[in-house]
């Protein structure tokens, strides 16, 4: 028979068992982290009607989308988890309680140009809090705590959450009478690290944008406000009283910073950063980006912010919210590339591999059944192979323990437990085996999927 | 702005938060169950190249498939998890250790005619054990244990695993010299419960199939072998020695039955059933179906069997295996229809809802942070609403506890914990609150998502 060459599409991540287990562990820790903060899990279809999914989209999104017909239906694969959430909340509005807090970890699809580290199918891990009409600022203050909790749970320690408030930016540009040109100005100011203050000033005062020298200087002064959170907040106080939106944004930012320590976020993990702007139209309040301090070149690994109108394309209801998103597939890829996955993590499918040495397998099976009843992941290995091959199988899987059961052991009501890491082997009864394995697993239970290299 | 009517495609399950939480709990318990038996989690792309995915398929599958072009690529959405597994094992053969035991819970797509209880996007939950060249029969004997463990963990108690062996069927038809007509015969025999033995005999001896009266009688006698497992196995002994394949199948069936109790499967959950055949070409050994004894009309809720050649369309390597599949979305739908979901299960996104009664929220936030550090799912409610509205929110979510924190409580270093089920309210310090909530959650921790109605 002619064979079809097996292959996986480029841009689609397909992992071997060990890294897949690390990925699953990351997803599980994200679920647990989010659940601690009172978010409910949600799952929406991957396929939606194109007219629903593309109610807002245009430009890049439209080009990248997987869109096709089936029968009479014009269908599309979701390209993020936000639009399906906007649809969900509008559709099920009457059945939901607000604030509605949901997390969703799911695959999304973008037909981007295939290149290293770019994925066409990838997981996003999103949380959002949606209010009905209003949403208290404390929800925005809580987000850094969730980011901090989530990444430390994964094992990441060297990261910083950078926060700004869009009202401060928009208010500041309004003070200068530049509301209509704020977009151009921000895009230019973004080039500061690359081209320097002089060239930015030239561009700002150039024909295209056309600011006065005074305006350009004001902007460069504002954007150079850095230092500790208190330094930045004090410097911002000096702009107070000149524009209502600015004042409101500063109040909000002060509230976010005020509650940081009550939320358990150590100061060094957090920085007010006036250069964080994020998309122009969508976000309206606090905005967040998160950087690995050892790998800033990776860019933000968790971003989001406050928005005023989640479902405006589906309903007249005002549904403000705040949310963040982690691009889990890309994060995993980057961590692996940087050698930041914990290679000591147990990724074996079983804690104990039982190797029966007798023809009648009943005692070995009964032992495996007891271990499983005690919550120990147990695999029976019954293939007819040489002992050496069986040990090599155990080695390759990385199982922490093997259990040998021959006539002698059965007669004594015991089995030989071999610790594959230490090489030690002991004859133990079932209760002792269970205690020993449980204790060892409890000790390794705190294993984090991420382990940063020493600097 | 003109609004787009929000809608979800027909045939796509989209659940509200409470049932979604029950669904997630089912999926989590499946993952845990499978992991206990040494299966590793796998995740493969939802989109594959059409030529890869359709290497084997034809007929119904081809019609139902979601197939489309993107750029130059001919793409399809997976319609099961078996074909992607066959591709995965062939593609990554050199990197895998055999037997390779994997589970996968994922969405698959079939564009079936939309009707109640039929889904176009649905979850399958599969396990498979793949051997390299050979695979020991004990793997087939272990499957009923996994099915038993899985469903009892979910909370289902009234079900039966029915098992047969394709070698027994094929061997029996070979004895009668009917190997070439076995398919027609089996399809006719399947009608027995509906049309009765007389009509089946007429059809078997009719022009189309053309058996002799003797052959038809032999078949009717064989198929009417029922009773306890021992009854059936004894009756089958009488056919022994007439065909090698039959004898081998009977040996295998005896092995499966022999190890049942060592595997911890109570006898009443298991039945040898000679009418279980499953697809004609794919399965070659033990086959399984699982029925809810109170709802046999639902059909099998977990099926599978032994096959000889998983990846024959991709590789010359002989890769035999055994696997089972649960149609999770359909199972969930059916359980909900039958009122078999446990409506006492806590589906609230939080265990504790903190209601601060002071302007400065720091003490309430700090308390929530302590609860979260203790592993308690905690939501802060800080919206400016009347007390009654806050209580109604707590009620609707179904949170088990609320925590009231006013000036008095703060002064005393305590908070008022209200048990929403009993209505009792007590002033407690943080340690007491944590102990109380943990104890209550531990007691409800054994909650199963399925609860069958009393008969």
C-alpha cells in the first residue's frame, strides 16, 4: 500500500510527551491561579459565524483569519478569546451575574506568515471581569496581584508588571490641545529608545505632525518621568488640576498603587511606566504589560487593560471590563528556547512502573490496583522483553520508581521498590510502598514547570 | 451603531457558567483517572493537511468533514482523535517509548445534520496503548478497569461494560465457511432484538445471503449464548479445537475475565456479550461497549477495542493497540437531559465572597490575600450596591460563604463568616475562618458531577 507521509502543518505546535506534560502543568497552574481569584471557567466554540466574529474586525485580522464555507454557512475560526467573550456576554446577558469573572484557556487561529516562534494555532489564557454599566476601580487594582500570583506559581521570579493609565495619557495630550494628534504623537514617542530624544523632537515638530517646540518639549519632559513609583506619582501630581480626565486617571493609578501591598504584590515586581500605552481605541483606563527582566527582548508576556465597552458591536448595554491575556504557546516556546523549562520536573506518565516476574499476573495486577486506589499513578509493564529492555523503558520514561514482583516477594507479601534516581532498592510491604512513594511525590509536588537559569 | 445579533452556531455547545463548571469537573476527573493508569497527556492540532487526515477516510466521513483552503493549503479539521494519533505515532516514532500510552481530551468536528443532541463540535476523551510490533493481552484486560474507575469517579454507578472478542466472531464464521459473508450475516443478526429469530433465519437463508438452514441454525444458537460470564465462557468451550482464530480469541477472553477482580472490577459491572461486534475492519481482538443500565436507550457511552495496525496509512511499522473513547459532549448533554447532573455540586467561581463595609479597602483586600494564600478561592465584591443586591449576587453565584468586614470587625481583628446554606453567621479570626472553610470544602470535595436519580 502506498503510504502518506505523516507531517504536522508548519506553525502548529505538536509536542513530544515530556514537554507536553510541562505545558499541561503550566495550563493547570494557570487554571488554579485564576480560580483562586474567583474566575469561572468558560469554553466557547472555535468556529463562529463570520458575520458575528468579524462584526468589528478589519485590516490585519481579516487577512489572517481562517474563513470558509460549509453548506450555506460562512464560518470563521476565532482569532482571539475576546470577541467570543463579547458575543457570549451579549447573548447570555440575562443569565449572567455581574461583575462576571471568567477565565478561558483555548486555542485561537491566525494565518500569519510562518516563521520561527510564530504560531498559526496557539493557546491564549485570558481572564476578564465584566461589569454591568459600571465596574469598580478595585478590579483594576487586583490585576497585578493575579499576574504576580500566576507567574510565581509557574516558577518565574524575574519579571516586572508595568502599569499606566490611558486617562493620564489622554488627559495629558488634551491639556496640550493635542487630542486629535495623540495617536501620531504616541507612535513617534514609541521610537524614543531607538532613535533618541533629538530625532523624536524633530519628527514631532516636523511638517507631518506639526507641533510647536514648546509642545514637543512638554511631551519629552512628560515621557521622561521615571524612577520609583512614588517618584513618578509625585511628578504627575504637578500636572493636576489642568484636565479632569488626567486627574481621574491619576486618582485611579494612585488607587492601584495604594492597594498593591494589601494584594500581596512585592514592590519590586511592579512599576508605574508612562511609556506603556497599548492599542489606541480599545483601552480606556489602567493598562498592563509584563516583562521578563532577564529577557526583555521577548516583549510583554502578559498584557491587557481596562476597556469601557466590551460588546458594543452586539448590544446597546454598556459593559465595561478589565482583562489580561497570556499567549501561552508563544510563552512556552520562548521559555524552552531560553532553557527556562525545569528539566528536573517529573514528566513520566507514571510514578511507579510495576514489573511482574511471574507467569500469573494476578498479584502484580492486584498490587497495581492498590497503588492506584491510593492515588499513585501506576503503570503495569507486561510485555515479553528482556529485563534490560524493561529497565531501559523505565529510564526513558523517567519514572521515579519501579516495583519488582517475583515469587519470593509474593511469598513474603512484599515487593521490591527501586528508586530510579538513587538506585536504592528495598523489600517493602504494600503500605510501606504507598507511604514511601507518597512522601517522595509530596516532596516533588512543589515542582514548577519554569526554572530560570542562574545569572 | 448598527448591532450584529449575537448568536452561537447550531450544533455547537456553549454552556452557562454553572453547567460549564460541571463539564470542566468531568474533564478534570477523566484526566485524573487516565493518569492513574500511566497515560501521558497529548495535544495535537485541530487543523491538519487534508491529504494526511483523509489518507484513509471516505464515504460518510468525507462528506461531514470541515475542509477548506488557506493560501495554497488544503486543510481539514480533525473528525476524531484516532487519525491524528496514527499520524503522531508514525511521525514521532523514533522519539517515543513503546508501549506508548496516551490520553487526549479534545474537540473534533463533524458537519452532521443539525438535530437535538447531535453536535458538530464535540469533545472526545480517548485513551490508547500502542505497541511496537506486539502488544500484550494484559493491556486489553486492563481496559475494563479503566472504564470502571472512570465512571465511578464521575459518580455513575449503574452501568455495565460489555465485552466480546472479534477473533471469536471471525473464528466462528470461519468454522462455518462464512468468512466472506460475515459482514452481511452480522448486520442481519444485529436486527434480532427488533424482528425476532424467525425473520432473521428467513433473511439468512434468503437469496441475498444464501445460507443453508443448518448454518442459520448454528448462528442463531451461537448468538443466543447468554448468561453469566462463566455460562458464556463454558458454552464457548464447546466450539474449541475447530478453528485456531476462535481458540485464540477464547484464550484472550478468558484472560480478560480472569484478571477482572485483580483489576478491581466488581463482577456486576462486566458482561461477556457475543452480540458486541463494532466496526468490521478496524478491530481485531477484544471489543468494548458500556451502557447505562438505567438508560440503555442512550447506547454505548464508552466504546473501543483492540486493533492491529494503527498507522498503516503512514508507515510500514506494525503498530497494534487498544483504545477506548468517550463522547464527552454528547454524554454531558444526555446526563443533563436525564437529570443526572449533581445539582448540589458547588459551581460557584469562589468559595468565599468578601464584602467590605469600609471605605478603605486595605483590610478586606489583605484578608482576601490571606485566604487565597491558604488555597481558598476568594472573590472581592467592591461594587457600590445596596447590601440586598450584594446578597442577591452571592445567592445567584451559589457561593458557600460570605465574609463581612466592617469597622467593628476590623477593630477586633476578626470578620463575620456567613454560611450561605445554613444562614449561620459567626465572628471569627482569620485562622478560624480558614479552618472552617477548608473543613467544609474538604467535606464537599468528594462531590461527583453525576448523580443518578433514585429508581
